[in-house]
C-alpha cells in the first residue's frame, strides 16, 4: 500500500499498473492533475485473511486548487508468485 501511495505522489503510473492485478487493471492511468498535491497516508488497519489475500484500510489526504480532500478506502490485495497486487477497493463514505 505504501509503495503504491508513493507511486501516486511521484506520478509513477507504470509502477501503479505493474502492481495492479490483471483481472481489474485498467489499460492506462492518467497522470495526476497539475496542481494536485498529496499530503499524507494513514494506514488505519491491515489484515491478511489467508496467505494470499489481504485488506488494507487507509486514508490518503490531498489538496487540489486550494481545496483539501481525503480518500478513505478499504483495498483488497492478492499475492501471486510471492508478489502482492492491488485488486480493488471500496470507498468509505465521508
């Protein structure tokens, strides 16, 4: 989760695609909007449900055009060949 957040901060779209599971991965990811600033990541909880599945609840804070925002998500990950991949997530209502 932290590496994917860093990739968003650094606009490393190729890494985001490489760490996204093939079953749900988009064809491409648009770069961050000009002026978007990521402000921090808080991992609230993580749980490995079995050796190859995990969930991570996080809040990522950002600011765009002077307006603060936060993304609160519960993400699902799967491990294949000893590597973790983001599958999908559910947004938590603000």
